[in-house]
């Protein structure tokens, strides 16, 4: 009898795993980022950027998922005294997300998450060389998503990034984007 129950339990576990539905998605976000520098260099280097993020992720359960991102900003021009600078940044990383569907139909979801990212800032002095600053960052995320239909959704998020061992102390980002669910 014990062996039969054990076999039935194992069969149920495999059936539950076979029924588990992973839902992959891809997305595009438009971001507004504000950098907080460790030193008083706000006048020399731009601290507000617009960027685009490419996102690929999956929901493993209706309440849990993970996504990877690659973010790239446009160039910003600065003048500090008589020096002219151009700056831009790029980043990539992974976030683990929790989803809380609201209402009976679950069209609106609250989202919270945490992740890690690698941020690279490039500063180029016109007529001179360029410098590259790399920083590893811890990300905290909060936002909401509206599921238009089975395939399309719209998302708004806030990301706070705390960086270590860098001239950049923290980054605050606001993003709006779309997702296509496969």
C-alpha cells in the first residue's frame, strides 16, 4: 500500500510539473534615468538620460517571473567651464519579479522585484580621450502592468539602483513599456 501511495504521489508530482506553464515574453521600455554622483560632479557630467531597454522574460507562475534587460542611452552633451563633454551609458542585468493580479479577471497586476545589473558610463572629452566607469548595481523595482489581451500588455515601473565602488552612488529610473506574451 505504501509503495502504491508513493508511486501515485510521484505520478502526481510529474503531472503537476508537466502542467506548469512557463509564459515567455519580450518587451521594449523607454526610460528616464537620474544619476546621483558620489562626488560633486553634477555640473561636469550630465545626470539625466533618456534610454531604451530591450527585455526578455518569463512568468513561471501567475505570481512569479524573471526577466533580463539590456539598456542603452543616447549621447548627452555638456560644457563645463570651456571643456565639452559627451556622455552615455549602457546597462544589462536580471530581475526577479513578483506579480499580484487585482480583480477577478487579473487585467491589472502590481509588480515588485529585485535584481542586479552592470552599468557602464562613457565620458568623452571633445578633442581628448574617453573614460569608462563600470559599476555593479543592486536594483529594487515597483510598478504596475495592464494586460490588454492575452498577448499584449503595457507596463510602468520605477527602478532604484544602488551601485558600489563607483563615482555613481545611485540611479533612479522611470520606465514605460510594452510586452508581447508568447
